[in-house]
C-alpha cells in the first residue's frame, strides 16, 4: 500500500464528513422538536456502530479492508443524497442507524489498514503523521464549509459531501491495499 495515498484517502473522507457534521445539527433542528431527539439520533448512531464492530472485524479478515472502504465511501455518498430529503425524525433515526453501520466499517477498516501496513519499529511515528494530515484536512473542511454555508443551503452541503464520498470510493478502488 502506498501510505501517503491512504492518508490522502482518509483526508478526503475526513473532509467530507467534517463538511456536514457541524451543520448536521442545523438540519436536525429543522426536522426534530427537541434536543432529546438529537440525543437519540446520535445515540442510535453510536449504539449501532458498537454492535456492528465485531461483524466488521471478522468481515475485514475475510474479504479485506479495501472492499469495506469502498462500501463505506459509496454508502455514505448514497446516505448523504437522502439526508436532505428527511422531513420526519424517524427518517433521521433510520439514516443514523445506517451511518452507524458504515461508521463502524470505516473506523475498523482504517485501523486494520494501519495495523497491517505500518512498520512495527516506527508505528507511533507513522500513525502520528497519519493523524496530523487527516486532522488538518478535517479542520480545513470545517472552516471552509463555514464560509460556504453562507452561500449555499445545508442540503447543498450534503450533496457536495456526497460527491466527495463517491469520488473517494473511486480513488480507493484504484489503490493497492494488502
């Protein structure tokens, strides 16, 4: 695997995720009626992810990380196309469940790719470098999206992030991951 190319992939999906997450609350505010509904939405995401991790881990060992990362990218692309269409809180809850599954796929695959590909002697340094660049990408996305939201609708941000996720799926498809 080309380590720098994997960092680029993770930076891209980090940017796409960071574009929507801070503004996701505004979308929920338009659909929901209370903060408890936001709590439920995020709680469903976290609980679903937690329950999914054991299955994703076994699947990663069977089919490999690359297929799971492609599933994550393209799955998120589809979900983000649907999100702006959600007008009932139960729609958001269902989308959160799917995002929880995909979140487990991404986090588990990210870590297994790193575990399978970094040198044991320099794992700390390599993973530290990985986190520097993926964190910078996420920060840039949040700041830039803060400006974009003044000119675009929140729904448009979701569509833009969807395009970025779809592109990241094509990018990872071309990467050689062992």
